[in-house]
C-alpha cells in the first residue's frame, strides 16, 4: 500500500521537518497530486508567460520539487530554467526530466546567486503552513533585479493565515512592486483546495 502524504502536508500546520518529509514523499509525490488534479503549476506558468516578452531569458524555479513546475514553465514557452530545492530526492527526479539548465540543492533560504541574476522567479505551490515560511517571500523578492517578475501562489490554507498575503501587500503598498495579476482558481480540486496566483513586478 502506497503511503499517502497529502493529508499530512496540510494537517496541523504540516510537517515539522520539511526537507525529510519531501525526501520521503519524492517517489509517490507526482502520482498523488496528479490524482488530486494539481492545477497551480500550469496556472502560474501561463500567468508569468502573459507578462513576459522575452522567454529566452533565464528564470528560476524556486522549490522546483520533482520538476512539475519546471515542465509547466517549459510548456508555457520559457527556454532557460534553473531549479533549486531543499530535497535531494526530489531533485533526482527533476534531473531525470531534462527540463532544467541547472539544478541546485539549497539549505534554507540562502541562494547561490546574486540579485538580478534571473529575469523572473517562480515560487509555485511553495509558500504556506507546513511548507516554505513567509520569509521566503522576502528572499524571492530580494533576489530579483529592477523590473524582475515574481509569480507565486497561495492556497486557501495560506490565505486563511493572512500573514502571507499581508507580506506581499507590504511590497505593493510601499511602492517596491506593482501587482500585475491576482487570480483565484483551482489548486488541488480533489482535495477541495483553490489558490490565488500572483504576478508581481519589482520597481
């Protein structure tokens, strides 16, 4: 019997050790979330593509997991995609897909590149209780150069916590960024979850 991880991901704030949890989930991750109709990668990729003129520029898939988000970005027309993730086991699966130019395992929120390296950064299905903390929004925003674009999603669980969207709004309210898109739609229909997709441009 295949162990189910999705319920654990959202139970009582999610796993305490995120890296180990996703290492353990890696081999069955795609089958489980596809069974639940995972729609956010396609929605995010298409949203970012709508606001990107030159899709040949390098972009970063932060928290790339097994590469479902990278595949969605590739299908939306992006040509040069790098990925980073905490989980070595998920990165092994992502590497087998031959989607990414470069894949790097990271430890925490320290990024192995200078701000402005990427024209856009994607944080897809990543930020929320039991996953990446709210501080990752700051990490991603600070990694962008001027006019760089950030696409992120916040599912219903994250929205109900308020702090995640509030952090995005801080950047919008003080003029550090402008909102290009905020769109509500399917996330995991089989798990009765929806998500907001945001595209934000740094000032």
